[in-house]
């Protein structure tokens, strides 16, 4: 299995402003059977709210649990907006089937949602 068969991507949209959320640091972790996370990748959202090339080409994605964590506190602080959230983590399961996992974050100061994108 290689990174060309299983891929993971994300983007962040600020639904309260109706635009992509730029400048949000995020990490992707693989969580083992004992619940111990290992850092896979990190990046910061660009002006389009995306992290291009999130997965390093040297990393082989394997089936299991992954967690995307977004450090949203600095994003809200930069625009002087109060927010309930400091960090938002989304855990999801990757199967052995070759497929793309797009995990978007729809964000506002007092709520968020996510879904399986395409």
C-alpha cells in the first residue's frame, strides 16, 4: 500500500465569515491500538483554507485510526473574536481500501461540524 492508494486531505471554512480560514495550524496523527498517537504531518491552512501536500511523500499511510487536530485559538485571537474552542480534533478510521479521505472543518466561534468530503 502506498500514499497513492490512500490519501488524506482537509480544508477549513469559517462559516461565520463565509470564507476559507487562513493561518490555522493543524497536525495529523496516527493512533495505534493502545491509543498512542504518532505525528504523521503538520501544516498551516493557506488563503484557500487548505494544507497542500498534507502527507509527506515518504510516509506510507496504513489502515487505522487517524486524528486531525486544528489549533484554532490563534486564528480567532488574530481577528479579536471570542471563541469557545481552543483546539478541535477529529478522529476517523482509515480502511485498507484504496480511497481518498477528505475531512473538512466548518468552523465558527461557537460551533463546528465536519463530514466525509470528496
